[in-house]
C-alpha cells in the first residue's frame, strides 16, 4: 500500500511507458475528478464569502458521484500534452510550465538583460512575462503594480485557457467599476523571477541550451524586485501610484517601498511580513524536503527524464495548504466525514477522510499547473526575505519608506499572524492598519475579495501630497 504522503509509488501510468496509451484512464481513477472524486456534501460556514460557484443555492457545495481513490495518492496528473477538457491547461508538454511556443494569452514579455544577484553571480538574459490592464496616461503617474503570491502569476484577472493555466486569482479586483478601474489606472502584473509562467526560472533554457534545473541560482526577493524595476523602466515608468500584494507578493510590495522609496507613492501589504519568521521557515523546510526527497526530483534535473516530482510537490502543497487555512474551517467543512464511498477506518487499503480527499485535490491541482523547481526557488526567496538585512535592521530599513502604506492582516492567519502586521505598521513612517475578518486563515487575502476590494479602493482614494 502507498502510505499517505509516500514519496515512492508515483502512479506509473502518469507518464506512461514507451508506447503506452497515455489517454487511457489510470486504474481506479476518474477522468473528470471535479465531478466524481469528492462525492460528499460539505457546507461552508460563511455563505457569501465564497467565490461564485463555490456556494450552492442552499449554502453548500454539492459533491456527488462515487469514485474512491486509494488513500495518500495525489490526484493523477493527466498525460503530458493532454489537459482535461476545459481545465485551461495550455502548456504544450502538460508539465505546468509555460514555454516558448505555448499560446501567449495576455502575456507580454520584457527582456531585462543580465541580473546581478544579491547573493552573488549573474543571471544572464532574464525575461519577465507580464500583463497589463488600462492605459498609461501622459503623465505616467497612474501605474499600479500588482504582486502575486507563491503560486500565482501575472494573470490577476481573466479566464483560464488561451495560454493561462488558471483563472485570475483576484478576479474581482480589476475591471470597470471595480476597486482598480482600468479606466483610471494602468495596471501591471509580472510573473516573478524564478517562476514558471513565462518569466525566467529553473525550467527556462540556460545559455548552454539545456534547462537551468539544479543550476538555477539562489534568488532573493530583492533580486525579484530588481527584475520588476527593469520591466517598468522598459515601459517608460519610473513611479508607481501604488504597489499591492499579498503574502510573497506583499514581500515584494514592501521591498519596492524600501528599496525604491522615491518610486512608490502607496504600498498595500496584505497577509505578509517584514521578514520571514522561524515558524514560516520551518514550515517551508518540510515542503522543500518533500520535493527534494522525491526520487523523480533527480536533484532538480528532471525536465528531460519524462518524470516529474509530482508526489513531492503534492506533499509540499498539502503541508502548505493546511497552514493557509484554519483548524475551525477544516472542522466545519469536513469534520470526521469520510469521503463518500470510502471507509477511512477500513484495515488495509483504507479509504480517505473527506479532508484527505480535499488535500489530495489541491496537491494534484498544483502539480498540474506548477513546476517543482520554481516552488523551491520561490520558497527559498521567501525565506530570504528580511527588509532589514544589511540595512541597519528592520526599523532603519522601514524608516526609509516614504510611501503611504496600508498594512493588512487576516484575523485567523496562523502563518502570517496579525502581530507581524502590527510590527510592520508600527515601524513604518506612514501607515494605515486594516483587518480582514475571515474563517479561512492566510488564504483569506485571496478569498475575501469584497474586503480586499474595499481596502484597496480606500487606499487608492487617499490623496497623496
Ligand atoms: C481561482 C483559482 O483557482 S486561482 C488559481 C491560481 N492560483 C493562485 O494563483 C494561487 C492562489 N489560489 C489559491 O491558493 C487557491 O486556489 C484558493 C485560495 C483560491 C482556493 O480557495 P477556495 O476558493 O477557498 O478553494 P477551496 O480551498 O475551498 O478548494 C476548492 C476546491 O476543492 C474541491 N473540494 C472540496 N471538497 C473536496 C473533497 N472532499 N475532495 C476533493 N476536493 C474537494 C472543490 O471542488 C474545489 O475544486 P476546484 O478548485 O478544482 O474547483
Ligand atoms: N494560496 C496561496 C498562498 C500563498 O500565500 C498561493 O498558493 O499562492
């Protein structure tokens, strides 16, 4: 039996033996997991705080159908190059990486040259993928930079498909009449340096023609902001009306305000921190080890092997996802319910609790749209985050900030607890302190779109001298 989280026993049919019919179903698995894999009814506590489509007419999410799947397995990734119909997965190889030749969708690209890295070395020929909304005005003073979190990308709003593996992650933020109206603002969002959705990252081709893989250098949040600065310079922009981001995106937003004080008028930091804490680094360690210990990781050089460390990446996502949510939410939604058609107390090949099925789902979903090496690079960049490093400490670094800041926490965030926002707010020269009330913990900054929208709208409405 494959134990939960085991790193051995990747479903062998995932990539297929030579000549195998890759479109054939994995034994015991269903083709259309959304409808058939989690056949129970779960009820969300807070009707009205969910995204459209997550809350049923009676306030519950209906999961119907019966399709047990052995405990501990990630949802199987579809065969390479075969996205599920309608899943929006559009990369040609089907490995979660956007590559040249894939549909570009809304992406544009900036070749920003060589980046001299904070911890040494030079990353040559860096390219950053980005999207924009609205029009740059003549004064070039209506620019808002939106910074994505760990597994987000430049697709802040919009549909999946046409080059974009996922729908927008802040879908109600930008649009006519929305908190960031493209009739007024010119919005830029870039895929982070080290990512896998068009910007230079470990899956990109190095100068020797092979993927960077294990050779991709250590990059810090400061390096990432340096690359973004070049993108904006390319666009003829030297000043941001606002920079806004949550979690890892909040780290970059803050780094902008610290490293380029003259360029940032407003800085909105959600569910984030001025430095990665011991607790955050500790959670990250287990995630990094989960990936690195997957036999298919091959030291990071797996791109040509035909196998990917999906089990490790899925395990990392499971660990992370628990930290993104709350004990109360999981209890409320899943309790001790078995997944329908499964018996978690059965000896031997036991079935799953519903919460296990839920985590399996998130593990499989990420493995289909993200690259494990990028996950490592970005996680390590988050661990590097400390605005006070080599700047005389936290207070001295934050004292440089001239932006009007808004520091936002989620009341139930156990990963980036509100006290970190209190600390940041107290050390910033000009800061408003806002609170998101949510049952969903850290992910509240993504889920509570109405509250985020109100906060962003108000922050943008505050006049700047
Ligand atoms: C909207 C997007 O998906 S954005 C995609 C890009 N993602 C990013 O940029 C990163 C940010 N996004 C995230 O981290 C997450 O996707 C979040 C925070 C948006 C998810 O938040 P929520 O909307 O609360 O989703 P939630 O955690 O309830 O998970 C819902 C999923 O679990 C599934 N699920 C629920 N119960 C079960 C169960 N018992 N077994 C299996 N799956 C289950 C739901 O059907 C749903 O599937 P789907 O997302 O594939 O449609
Ligand atoms: N759910 C978010 C959390 C990271 O802050 C993500 O995957 O990016």
